């Protein structure tokens, strides 16, 4: 019996192993299907090789992969497993088909119902709840079995004991492994992302610092030259134009420098109202040109410390992207809402533009990623960097063709 148990455990470990070895680096939607397929195979193997107790009872671990897929994947993903389970059970034959069918139907109706809430839980809680779900499923199954049998002898209690302990053990070990994989993937992504931001902001800081000095010197000499009496009016015009262009270059460099590190003089402790209204007014003409209506609501009372310039730049970049996304659709609505919730400032910026696919969302914030002809691909990088500095998080909801909403949560 112990050997069969180990064999079953091996079946269950197999998908976990495959994911770690082959798919950890590539998160995309095909992985889901592969995971479901592997769980299905595992489930069938579990049914095919049930655990034989010495006293003649059998039980198997089919509900472990079933519950895992139901909890993580919801109705959509568990449905193929449900069909497969019953088709296979029917094929195996025997008297147990109908009870098994009814029972799996009950499980498939009940468990995925909690999927959305389950996914939002913290890792530790998820381990506990998944284990509880496995025990509960097995428990109810045993109760039904007991009721059908009528007499509850010591053998039945022994079966109960074996079945429940194996389910608790197997489920909790699997969940610990799964959660560790999830944490590892998340950590690695976070490290990669902040590494990227660091490289870019350091580069920007050094480059812009080096360029600023020659710019200042050149513009100083040009100003002197402008005052000279020995040059013709036309030459004066040339000098004037050069000065204007130099000014522009200096501005771009300043933007980069402010992007690179928070400047002491710019730090304020406030509720974002001034920045939000200022940037909204700046963007209004740009919105009007592209027939975009701007809806602005502000209801935040919480104060936090931030770099004024960076936050302004960040908001402008988001507004600009929103408006540019609606440009191709010939107009739309830009919704800006700044509110508070549970010690967090919430900034929501929504547009009714072209939207993005899941793939495009994951690319956001990578340097030089742009789908626009004259895009720089630095706007979103700046946004992520600025939000990172105030310890905020960005959540992107987008639907291709419908629009995009950026939700920024800043802790106070
Ligand atoms: P740029 O605007 O110069 O292209 P960004 O870093 O600001 O660079 O944006 C990168 C890309 O992200 C854009 O080219 C666009 O494809 C996508 N993007 C950003 N915001 C939105 C939005 N609100 N709607 C649709 N796509 C967007
Ligand atoms: Mg942009």
C-alpha cells in the first residue's frame, strides 16, 4: 500500500517538476492549457492506480489535482477535467459510476465558486484553504459512503483515517511547492524590473549631468555674443535661434535628471491636488485637438511625501498615452479620478482608446518599447520609476479595442 501511495505522489509531483524545469521562465497563456492537460493526465493516472488498503478497500487521490485546478483555474479550466473524470469512470464501469458522477458534479459546482477569492488570498492562507478543501471533499465523500453502507464498523473508520491523512499530507506538500514556485517567479520578475529601472536611471543621471555643463557654457558664450555690436542683425537672429534650441535641449536634459533621482528642493508633503490640477490644465489643449473629453474628479485628503516634478511628469505621461490611444479612434473620454481608500491614495486614469493585449501589457515599462511611429518608449518607464519611488503599485486593466485603465495605489 505504501508503494502505491508513493507512486500516486509521484504522479502528482510530475506536473510540478515539469513546470519548474520547462515553464518557469515563460509565462503565457499556453502554459495554462498545458497545466490543465498535465493535471488531467495526473488525475487519470491516480484513478488507474488506486491505493489498495490491506483490508480490501480502495481509494485514490483523483480529487487532489481536480481541486487544485478548480481553485486556481475556476470553472473554465476544471470543466475538461470534470468531463474526462466521468468519461473515464464510465469506461472503467462498475456500480460506482453514478455516485461518482453525482459527487464530482457537486464538487465541480462548489469548489470553483471560491476560485476568485482563493487567488486573492496570501500564500499561507491558500495552503491552508486548499488543504481544507481536499479534506472536506474527502470527508463528505466518506460520509456519503458511510451512509450508503449503513453499518459503520472499525474498518470504515480505518479507511477514513487513511484517506484523510493522505489527503492532508499530499495536498499540503503540493501546495507548499506550488506556492514556493509562484513566489520565486514573482520575486525574479520584481528583481529584473527594478534592476532595469536602476540601470536606466543611473545612465540617465550620468549622461544628463555630463551634457548639462557644456550646454550651460555654450549658452553663456552665445549670450555674450548676442550683446556684441560687431555682428549683423541677421547673425544676431542666428544666435537667438541657437539659444532657443539650446534652451530646449537643456529642458530635455533637466527632465532626465529629475527622472533619475528625487531632488531635495522638489520634495513636498501633500495630497496631489496641486499636481493633478496643474497637469490636467496642461494636457487640456492636447486633449481638445484630438477631440478627447477630460473628466476629472478629485476626492483625496491623504497626504504623502513625493517629488513634485516626478509626479507631474508621471501623470502627464499617462494622460498623453491615454489621449494618443484615442487619437486613432477619432476621440473619446479620458477619465481621471484621484481618491483614497484604507490609507492608500488611488489614482485611476482610464481611456476609451485602442487598448492592449495581455502581451503588450507585460511589455509596458520596458525601455524603448513603443508601438508609435515617433514614440520614445520612455514614458511608461518614467511612470514605473516614479511610482516605484513612492512605493506605489500599478495595476493595468486593458481590453483590445475597448480601452485601458491604469490604477495606481500609493501607500500613505
Ligand atoms: P511612447 O508613448 O513613446 O510610445 P510609452 O512608454 O509612453 O512610450 O508607451 C509605450 C507603449 O505602451 C506605447 O507605444 C503603447 O503601445 C502602449 N501604451 C501605453 N499606454 C497606453 C494606453 N493608454 N492605451 C494603449 N496603449 C498604451
Ligand atoms: Mg508615451
